[in-house]
C-alpha cells in the first residue's frame, strides 16, 4: 500500500480488492484504496463519509457492505452501515441504527 495503516478492512469485487479506512497518522482514515490484481497497482477510491477503524466488510454481488467500527470523535460510526456499489452508484450510502446490536437485522435489510 502507498501508506502504512492498520485497523483497516478489505473486500474483493472481481479483480479488485477494496481496502477501506484504518488508522494512519494518528487519526481514523476515510481513505479507500483499490488494488487491481491484474496490474498489481493501487489507486485511490471514493472516500468514506467518516473515518473508521476495526470495522467489518463483506462483498455481495457487485456491492461492498461496511459495518460498524470505531471513530475517536464520532460515536455513531459504531452503529452505521455503509453500502458501496463501485460500478453503480460510485459513492457510499449510509444508514444509522439505534443500537450497536444492529447486526441482527443486516440480513433482512437488503432482502426487504
């Protein structure tokens, strides 16, 4: 990666790995790096709305879902759910939940 970072998450869509957030230079990062497995290069992606560390990510079909995490300044990060479809919307859609236990409803969120 172009920068040293820890606490980030990653997920793959096709031949690209999306590396999101993390902790760099004493702050929660909004950075998104896209690694192309064919060209073996990194390019910057669309930034997160809020920096986050130690979050979870998964890809499903052509979208990436980012769940929870930590942010030293914004406590709502722990109860947020981001959806990113790079070939469709090109930006993150964010949902907030009332409780950190929102993971129980994530499965039904996209199926409804």
